């Protein structure tokens, strides 16, 4: 019964387009200090990230910058024009190096997208991965700070990824799109010896 | 704990969206509890029931009340639905200066077919919460009229169902008394 009602509510809720969503910000109907993202026409409030999550984002951006230097552009928690009805703010986007000052990055600009999983963990995977796959994002990493693993999703087919590789703490991960990017998981998760 | 929560809009946000043009005027939408909801399209049966009700209300009540058809009510800070019919305290200006608020309402009527669950599960609790004294849900499928009275919190304490042949009397407007069959034509 509850599920039935949820389905009805889903169907009747108004879907905002990315253009609407941008206008809602411009007109301040969505206040500038409100952290939101647009997922499949719904404006979702993003909860404040914890210190571990913030630290992993920063550490990853350092590691990527060290290895790829200025050959790519890094965006941290910035809007991505994913489709007509979706504009998420992924944790980290590795983008082709070009000028994005007049238009937000689109899926074709992406070399690698990284999300850090939030506890309890179902939100990013279940809500966003199908949207990323549908938009043709070719590689996604899902960092799981609880289990200290990284899941690597490649080969998007329709609304899912047909290849998932799980990397453990004693292993390293190499990007499929960017073979020169290789990161040992201990570098992501080991926060004891900060230099 | 990551909770997926939709952003909720106020009535003034909603009005601004209409003014700035990205909720086009021809769209059938309403604001319920901060969410913009699409209303189901009006089919011939729904339209016929609303027209029949409107004729009956005009006949029985004449000029004692203001009758509004499918117009918005400012229900709360974040709800502005468009009920099928509202019987309101009479106003010379026909509410031209400001949309009605719950205190103006004698009776609110929803004609329900495909939107049955939406009217009962989503809208009715908000009407109760706003203190709307009486609501009817006219069900075109089961050919019954549900009468909800005595709002308390998010529910109505009194609920009665009328079929053809039964006499229905509005608690807030006693002149509004008729055989349910006039509306239902069962």
C-alpha cells in the first residue's frame, strides 16, 4: 500500500528541466546557500558531507593532479549538465581540458567521474549510476570509505554498467579511460600518515 | 545518514515560478506541501460531474455564497491546490483582491476518478490540517459521495458515504440538502 502510493506520488510530481533549474537559481527561488542537485527532474537537497568524505575528495584531487597535471581539468562538487532533466554535482569530475566558463561541462566532456559513497550507501549507486550510464558517462568510480573499497564501473549499456570491478585496500586502481592514472587504495584511505 | 529529500517550495516561490513563466499557464499543476504536483487531465465524466454539481449548488444556494470552480486556494505557506469546487463566504469582489484562505471555506468538493488515491491520501490530510470544515469526495467510479467533517490534525473524525437515494445535508450550509442521485445519476 505504501509502495503503491509512492509510485503515484512519483508520477504526479512536476519534473524540472535543467533550464528551469538554472533559472530557479538565477531568480533566487533556490537560495544561493542551498546545496541541491537535479536528478531526473527532482530537486534534491544534498546533505552536508562528513570530514572523511571531504578529506577523501581533497586527497583524490591531489593524487589526480600529481599524476595527470594540467592535461585535464578537475571539478569538485560542481554542476554537470547530464541530460535535459538531470544536473548533479558529482564529488569529482576529471574533464577534458577546455574553457567551461560559458557552459557547464556535459557528459561528453567527462573522462572520469568519481563519487564518494555516503552512509548508509544506497543513494549514489541506486539514484545516480543509472543516470550516469544513460547519459553515456564511460567510467565511474564509487569510493566506499566504510568498507575501504573502490568500485569501478565501465562499459555503459542503456541504463547500467555492464562491467563492475571491485578494488580492495591492498590493491590499486587504474583508470580505463586514462591508463596513466593509477592509484593505490592505501593512498585514498590511509589517513594516518599525512605529510 | 543520507536522506533523499526533495526541495519544498513556498506559495510565494510557486507564484514567482508562474510569473517568471517557466510554469506555463496552461499546465494543470498545484502546490501541495511544497511539491509541485501534476493534476490528472479532466475527462468528459469529470467535467460532467463538476458542471452538474455547479448547477445544483447555484440552484440551492443562490447568492448566499461564492462558488469557485477549479481555482486555487491559499491553503498554507506551502500548499496552493485547485479543488474542483469551493463554496466560500460571500464576497462582493468575488475574491478579486486575494485568493481564498481556509477560513473562507464552507465546503470543498473534489470529483475523483483516476486521481482517487491522490485526493484521499495526499489532499484530504492537508485540507484537514488547514481546518477546512467539510470536504466531499464525489467518486465517479463507485458513484458515491464521501462526506468528511470535523477536522482534527491531519484527519476528519466523521466520514460518511452516500449512494443514490440517500439524503445528503451539508453541515455548514443546511440549505444544501438533496438526494445524492441528483449528482450521481446511478
